[in-house]
C-alpha cells in the first residue's frame, strides 16, 4: 500500500463515521456481507491491490483485516475473526465484498474497502452495527403487600445493546393477554423500568410482566403480586381471646378427665366394707320351781333385780351390740382391748354361780323337810 493512501486513511478516519457510504445493522449470531464493488480489474490483475481496514472506535488506529496483492491473499485476522472473515465472491472479477459469519459484538465498527490499480483508487466505507438482544431481565418487588400500602415493581437487563426500553403490563388468562396497569399506578420517569402501585387493594393482585426491548429483540420477566387483606384491631383481639379461651377449656377438660380416671381406679381397687354385729352377752337363766316359798321368791326376785342391775351396768361399759367396722382400719389399741377378758363378765359369772349354789341348797333343804 502506498504511504500517501495510508496517511489519508489515518487522517480522515474521524470523518468516516458521518460520511460512510452505508450503515448495516445486524443481530449477533447472524451473518453479514459488507459490499465493495470495482471495475479496476479490467486494467490488469498483476497491479490490482485490495485492502479491508477496521476502525472499531472513532479516532482509533485502523487495523488491516484482509488483503490481496501480487496475486496473493493476505489476512491479519485476530483469534475472534479467524474462520469467520473472508472475501465473499470473486474479488478479481470486481466483487471485493467482505463476508462475516456468526457476528459478535466485537465485529462492530467502521470498515473501509480500498481498491487500487495503477494510479486509480476507489474507496468504500461501511458502518457495521452488531445488535445484541436484551438479556432476560430480572424482576423484583419492594414494599409491603398489605391493603392501603404502596409497592414498586422493577426490572433490569444485565446485557444488550442500548438503548433498552422497559414496559410493564398486567397478564391475564391462559392466553397471556397483556393489559394496562391499574389507574393508581405510575411510572418513575427517572427510571422507566420502575412502576409504583399506590393504595393497594385486593384488586391489584395478579401477574405483572416487564418487557425489555431494543432494536435486536425483546425479553421479559414476570412477578406475582398477592395483596393480603388487613384485619381490624378488634378482630385480631377477638381472635386472640378466642384462642386463649379455647386453650384454657382444653386444659380444664384434660384435668377433669384425669381426675375422673383416678377416682374410678381408686373405687375399683378399694375392698368392700364389712358389717359386723357384736354378739350379745349370754343371759343367765334362773331355775323356777313350782312350790317355792315366798321367802325364796323374794330372794329370787332380789337376786334377779341385782343381776339385771349388774347386767345393765356391764352392758353400758361394753361396745354397742351393732357396729360398722372396717377391718383394714382397726387400730392396735382396739385389738388389745378385745384380747383383754372382761372383768364384768367374770363377776357376773361368779355371782350367778353363787346364787345357783344357794338355790340348790334351799331346794335340797326343802326336799329334806
């Protein structure tokens, strides 16, 4: 390449951005062909010279991409360009277009095609813009989902060709029909990706979708809004009191049930009560004769009265004839009293025996007379 042309390219590179012949926009991963046509091959092929230059930023130094000179092809491709950049057609016949496969964002820039043959020059400039679709945005919500509160919905794409526009809408039905935002909502003009929902009610519940859009395409994300119904303070207090009363009733029921079970178990284990009647002391019988004297009758009457008086005194000292006693609760003192013989009983027996002897003696004396 002649030095004069190189100097011309370097000096005028800053003006190429506004004076380029054409501008091409392509989405990343697509293929593109940058046009460059000439008729200088008619002058002969030995002196034909073709060069493609790339300036990625304004006022930066251009880099050689690919060229043809002395009937040979030369390339100065970097690692990202190798295997993807070459001449599109028969450049010797007049079509020196450049073909790029599977575009990457680094392929964007100002491309210059210079064709020289002898003293004749031709220069074509093409601005290539590689567009990148917005990355899938991230949606989030800030605020309290309660009636009467305010919340904000936001979304953001981490990658994509600027400018990226954001738009919020409601989503309804299985058909994913987009609708307008509630009347109480507003867009933050300083940040269009942010929407504020004011004075929430249950009508605000639903699915909201944010769509990020640029020249290359669009992506979206969804966020679910569920507004919670706020209970009044009176209802909350009543509910708490009801829960406390219910817990107390449950505890009382359990205590009563345990007490009833213990009482029933005690009654089943307690032995039945025994009723015992103490036997009465034997009464002395007097032998009566048909022909007893009045003196003996009076004596007998006196002895009987004495005996009845003695028996009454003894019975008053004895235990009642009928008692309800529990064998398991009899004290040792009571048992000792039962084991001690009654003095009164011995005294009565002695008196009865003495009286019998007296009566028998009188009867015998009467029989002798």
